[in-house]
């Protein structure tokens, strides 16, 4: 039996944020807890939403103690801030960091027995839906607005942990490409490649099936056509990436990912490497490693990536073509090709162990060993 969970309502397209106050009022919410990272506040992105709240006379409290890789402390202080302000809903404005922080805060508020943030790791047996969240992504990558996942960093133990909970999914997603237009090119590239990693890993993961495949292969096609334009800040590219990353999120949230994400999580935990950048650097190498356990799926990926002449290729050729198309896209949008300057040789054993124990690793199509992970890391030095 397969189970599929999606968020209740979503809005798409330029100007979609106009729906935020209407949703708040129609649902009877009285006060909003706005969770957004400080850079978005500094550069006036969050204001686009809070101005709408003010115009509609909706009171709110702004919470900005959120890091790029959100920490246990960010969640704990957010829980206290939420309790103190008397809000009854959350509007998360930002990338995965803001949305992940909002999810953890919302879950703990309604499930106080999980006040120890570490207790949420894995599939926590929470009983109550989290505080209602309206998610407004400002990056095209994480798709946290439509997933049942969030990731928190344990600074003390230098590790990231994945939380999977159907109770954390936002009730409303507002996917407005205008909110993403001010993203720098490097961030657009990294988050976009994160979305592609979601789509590709979700397509080949052990849990994949017909319904998830439908989302993932379409997401690969949209992202392959849109990412270069989004990095160049074209309206078409931004709109395409806003949709593509959301479509990928609908899929992978329900079937899981693979070892690329496991390895990327540990790089972020150890070195504070941006998650999307880590995923992107790893992706061609991990794809090549997994190729012999993917049946004919790399043929589909190659076609979706825009490779010509795939039907005439042998299995070895179309697998290589799929990997090369991903590598070329990453190169075109400025992703580094190695982990030089990030990864330290002396950390590899510890990194590999954490990656092996990561929640995403079991979904990998190939049964990866600890030594395999070490070798993959070393191949990128």
C-alpha cells in the first residue's frame, strides 16, 4: 500500500502573495507569528508580506532568529517567542530555513511532549497537527511549503537530523515567483540544483512508484528548461523554477531521497555549507555511482533533461548522457565541480558515518556501504 500526502491549498503565479491576508481572515486567525530570516527582513523581502498584513489590519509578531541551517536553539527560542506573543497561526517567509524552523516550532507548540527538539528526529509519533502554517517560499529549491519534512542542525553534535511528520505540512503554500526575483544568481543556482536533486533522487529512490514518478519526471523537465533562465533572472525562468521545485516537492516528500542528501546534510552540519550547493556538487558523482541500479530510469532522465537521440542509445550511453546533462547544467549555472576548500580529509570518517546514519540513506537505489560513502567523498577532493 502506498500513501500520498499533499498540502491543503496552494497558490501559484506572480502576485500570489495577495492571497495571504485573505486566507488568514477566512480561516478566522487573529494574530500571526511571522517567521523569516534576518537577511530577508534587511533587504525588504519580508516586508512585501507584512505590508499586506498591516493593510488588512492583521496584527503580527516578527521572529527572525533563524540561521541558514536552522539550529535547535533557533527552534527553542521560537517556541518561547510564539508562546509570548499570543499568535494562533504562522506565516513562514523564506527558504527552507524559515519554513523548517516554523514547522518545528508549530509541532512543539501543539505537541509539547516533544519540547526536546532532538526527540523529533525521524518519524516522531506526534498526535496533533502543528500550528497552522502559511508558507511563502522566497527560494526555488527546498519545496518545504509542500513537504512533510524538515531538517534541524544540532550544533553541539555537529550533525543535521531529518524530521518526517505528516502533522507539519503547511495548510497553505503561496508560490509567488516575484518573491524569488531578488535572489542572487549563486543562491538561485544552488537552490535550483537542490530541486533537481529532489526530483532525480525521488525518481530513482527505492520507494518510487507510478504517482511519484509522474511528479518527478515532470519536475526534471521543468527545471532543466528553467534553471539557466532563473539564474539570468528572466521572468520565464523564475516562474518555471517556482513551479518545478514545488512539483518535485510533491513527489519526494512522499517517497524519500537518497545518499546525495545524506552526504549533503553532513557537509552542512560540519562546515555550514549551503545545502543546495552541497547537493549540487555531489549530484553527478552520486548519479554515476547509482547508475547500475536504476533500470531504464536514466533514459527517462536524459530525455527530460533535453538530451537528443536518446532512443538510439545503449543503456550505458543513456546513463552516461543523463549524468553528463546534469553535470553540464551545474557547470552552466556556476556550481563548483569539487569539494576542495570545503571537505577536510581528516573529517571523512566521521562525515561518512553520519551520512550512513542519515534518514535519507536507506532510500538510495543502491545499498550503499560506509566505505562507499568515504570513497564518494574522497573522489570529490
